[in-house]
């Protein structure tokens, strides 16, 4: 028996019934369903409007109870970014350098002044120079290590082997 043949018996239609699907649509069911969707949509809109109205009322009560500091209006028209950050950074560095290399008053009433950084380093070096120039003698008659003396306190970099000219890219 070939596969494309129906299997079993074909039953004859019962009297009064059609042997195929109906081509008629149930318009009443479709209209009722659509009407239900419209009513549901309107109900949801009214419910959301009511909820949002309550939220707005709460917000206005909260805004009225805020202290004046928080009640100030904030300009939120857009981001307030720097026009040219590189130029601003260069300008700030120049101002800092000018401040570090000039004399001026920090507080004139308290008589506190600032001096150029180079002059301040010279003054610190001069004031601590007597201690560095006259190291204390130890019992053995040799000089005690002086703070800052590279021979007495080698840094880790001083302990590394010297690089040859061909090792420029290699790390120790």
C-alpha cells in the first residue's frame, strides 16, 4: 500500500453537519473581545492618572517641607564642561609655578609669608648643614654613617648590576 493513501476509512458526513470547517466568522465574539480591550485600556489610563496625581501631591508636600538649602533651583540646562581642559591644566600649572617661585603673603595679619621654593630649599640645607658636615665619631674612631650618605645606606637601585649599552630595553 503506498504511503500517500489515507489510512483507515473515510467516514461519511453526518446528516446536517458540514464535512469541512466553516467559513463564517464569529463576529460577535471578536467585537466583544475588542470592546473588552478598549475598556481595559481606558481603565488602565485612568488608574495611572490617579496614581501619578497622588505622586505629584506627595512630591509637592515634600518640596514644601524641605529646608531652604535644598529648595534652591538648580540650573540643569546641560553639562557645564571645560571648554579646553588642556589649556586649563597648563594655566593652573603656570599659576602654581609662579606661586612656588615668588615671594608673597599667606596671611599678612599673622605675618606669615611665602618664599620661593629654591630659596626655602637653600635655607633648609644651610640650617641642617652643620649636622651633616661634622659626623659623630664612633668608638672605633671611624665616622658614623651620615643620614643621606649613599655609601652607608645604598638604595636598591645602587645594588643593581650596571647595564651594558645593549640592555637598554631589558629590565633588571
